[in-house]
């Protein structure tokens, strides 16, 4: 299986998100802990990315946008 490093990752050390495709699933892992892998169907990954990109409304009316 071939893992692809995120283009937002730095060149120094294992500090990146990696992706791979295996048996119809998209696999995600943090390079610092390569044994921990999240396997998602493509539609579930789209939903996760959509959710993570939404602003979060806090109770004090402060908006936080996840990066």
C-alpha cells in the first residue's frame, strides 16, 4: 500500500497526515503514530471534511473555525 503525504506537512520529522486507498476505503494516519489508522468510505470522509470546515458556535457568541 502506498501512503501519500499531505501537501501541508512540513519536511522535517514525522508531523503529517497521510492518506492511502485500500479496498474501497480511504485510510488516514498521523505519521507519528502510523499504527493508528482511520478507515472511511469516501462519502464518510467527505462528510467529516465538511463538518470540520464548519464554524463552531460557542456559548459566548464567539465563532471558531477549525483548521
